[in-house]
């Protein structure tokens, strides 16, 4: 890996900024890479779409703006409709199939993951869907190590919720593992 | 104001990322400006220095990296020693005089604010020093409106801590008000 650009897109209140901070911290503090984490606030964020972006690199990161992400996680229909055009040819799309409908495209490697349903049914709390999503993303893409993401989750979530959030991370990894193993 | 670049510098665990997110959200959601909020993680962050950066603009922000900030808030000695050279000529330095010693410089407008002591003595909790610092910064620089920063603080801090954090914000504004009013 030289440099990977990741966009986490959804709506306000889904915890995607925290997910981005955790991912960047995992890459840097625990995996020894460089990372930049960015949120842009503009007219679009007043309209409801929200995105957090993370660049992970083996070397210094000169230009921290993501224009053509390699990996996109999509957690709302509005975010999909708005941002899918930006995803790089051959890029990875992971979307929450509990709530988003997508147009199949041969240009992307697409993973339909029932993120919100997994949070609700396997962890018991929809509010941890952001951490389920992180688990799914790390399992699909391997952008950071599993040890690093566990430590960063435990370090960044509110005190007292570490166990809940680590279960959410595991659930996201497991559900992707089952999808990848399933006959297609 | 066309564009203002702000760096919040200290060490991990001081809550400066959250402070940056709150400032960016105040500018965008409540004051109708554009904002970008960035954290860079690299070798320096493994060594203990931490920075969060916010750019606030009336128009679209093309290049989200802060190289020569207009305003710098400094919450640790290591961060001061490392970053002071980056502050723009004529820029504003606000530093926590409870814990940082600075070299007086005619190049900057410097405000010594006892941020941590104010959190401890006026609010009763050192952990809200980040929000005291936000209050001080907004009072000195007026980069966002007081109404906007109040709403963004209430919206972003953990549920149940809104009152504590709003008291911290007020304390930061008050202590700066007293410093500005004092005979010099």
C-alpha cells in the first residue's frame, strides 16, 4: 500500500466522524503509518449529507483532500446518490443494505452489508452501526490491522461503552466473513 | 473575513479534536459559513504532540491543509515549542498560561489565558479545559458568533454534560473579558 483514500458517507448523527477518527488513529498510533482525517462542512452538510474522510499512507501526506476515493462506505441513500460518482474506477463500495438501494455497477467491487440490521440484531443497539461499519470495512479492505482497530476503538469510544463497541466491531467483521464465505 | 486558519495544539487526551469539530460545526451549521476540520497523524503524534486544524471561509475551501495559521491555541509546552514557528506574522497566539511558558514576540498578538486553572477553579473540572479554551478563542477572535458556539457545544458534547460544558464555555469567555478589561 502506498496511499489509500477512504470516504465514510451518511448523515449527521450516525457517528461517521468518530469512525474516521478511530480509523486514522488505528493506522497511525497502532500500525505506524501516516494518516489524515478530514471533515468538510458546507452547504451540503446543512442539507443532511455528511462525510468524513481518511487518507492512510506509508509516507507523508501532502494534499489531504480526497477527490477520488479508493474505498467508500455509504450509510444513507442521500449520501449514495450524491457521492457514488466520485468513487474511483475499480474502487470498493461497501453500503448498508439495510437502508440503501444501489445501482449495480461493473466499475466497482461492491459489498452489500446489512450494517444497521447487524447492529440491531447481533449487538442489540442501532447506535453502534458506525462501529459495525468499521468492522466490515477493515474485514473487506484490510487497511489497518485487526489489533490496531480494536485498540483504537477501545481508546476512543466513551468510557464504559468499550465492551459494547468491541462487540459491534466483531459483529461487523463476522457478518462480512459470512458474506464472503457464502456460495454466490 | 475571507478565510481564517486556526490550529489547536496540545497533547493527546486534551480534547482538541472535539474542540475543532465543535468550532467547525458552529461556523457551518449555525453561522452559514464553510469549514474544514482536519487532524494529521504522523510520527509527531506518536511522540505526544497533537493538533487539530480548522479553516473557516465565506467561500469554498480548495486546499484544506493549514501551513501558516492565523490563530494558534497552545495547550502544552511541547506543542508550543514545535509549532510556534508556523504562526503567521501578525497572527494571534492564545496559550494556556497555567502550563505553558512562551518567549514574548513582537510578531504575534499574544494572549496569556489560565485555561486549565479556570477549568479547575471556576468550573470544578479540569477535563473541560478544551471547552474553556474554545470560549477564550471565540472571545478573543470572534471567528464564530457566541450563539453558534453555544449551540454547537450543546449539540456535540456527551449527553448529560451540556450544562457543565456550557459553564466551561462561559468561563473561558469571562476570563478573557476580565483580561481585556484589566489595566495594562
